[in-house]
C-alpha cells in the first residue's frame, strides 16, 4: 500500500530520511539514514528504514544485511522481519521469504503487505491455491488492495478458473480503469472462454493506455483471426513485430 508523503522534519537525520523515502527520493534518504546510524548505531527503526530504502533501489543484498543488524537488536520486530522478507523475495530466496512472512502475519494478522508478499512467494513456486488464500487475507484487511486483487486473478487464471479471474480483474478496474496489464489479462481470460468480441474490447482498452505493448497487439490479432477478421488481425501482428517483446509480470509495478 502506498503511504502518503510525511511532513519534512529537519530535526534528525532519521526523520529527514523518512521524508525523502516517502516522496520516492531513496538515494537522498539513504544518505540521511546512514548519517543517523553513525550517530546512533543501535537505532532499530533506522536500520529498518535503511533496509527498506536499499531494497527499493535494487540493493537487496545490502538490505538483508541492514535488516540483520536491526534483528540483532530486536529479533521479533515485525517491521524488520517484513523488510528482510521482502528483500529476500526480490533476491529469489523464496523459501526464506516465506518463513519470515509467515512470522510477520502470525505476529500481525492484519499485515496486508505481509500476506501479499507471502502470496507472491507461493505464486512464484507454482503453489496457486496457497497464494490465493494469502491474497484473500490481504484483501480482507484492505478491500481496495488493487495489486492483491490482480495477482489473485492471475493465480485463478493459472488454475483455468477464468470466471473467478475475471471477477478479480473487474475489482481492479472498478478502482482504477487505467491499468493496461489488467485489461490485457482480462482479455486473455475472456479469450480462454471463447468470448472473442469482449476480448478484443479489453485489448483495445489496454492499447489505448499503452500502445507499445507487443504482446497485447498479438493477443488482439489472435482474437480477430478467430472472428474471421484476417486483414485486421494481420495489421495487429505487423504492429507487434515493430515493437520490442517483453515478459509479462504478475505484479502491477
């Protein structure tokens, strides 16, 4: 869940770091937090914030080390466990991340982000049913958690439960209709149900938002071909060939 920016406070380096992190200036936040730790090396909350910022800038190995420094001071701090677990997830160390996230949600059953990351771990291990259960918990805590709704839909689709997947995508789109990836995923689910006209409309919505996604042009072309619109389908395939291909991600980034 996105947090609103905090008020700028120049009283301490830690508070300055928290402010810069809240507005997405992570490198500046790191500078402030590192300075705070020079002055106060036993501040658990500062080590935790440092781990979070390091992970946000792709320095996940260092984030794990920072979290370990915090855990040495407070081994059961749920925020630290979450920061380390999320960094481990980004490093692909899924089993370790699962252990930590399971502890996080045990300590705080209403930790929506903890349930979400736990679900993502299970998803990447191909354990779709446990992943769906985790996303369900995340949504119970925060019914407007769009990324949890989306990833829940992705897991249903991988289980060929396309009607359930579509319901999840519709929840996302009711909150924010500007997610190109959700329109694309809904179109794919509809095409698996042979609902070709509806699929084409979804792909068109996706392309209105992001016209440079080759995979969506391909998906639209396949549906048009099923409808017998071969000339229009070939035009879509031609557009796709002009664009770089990319792998679809399960998360809305």
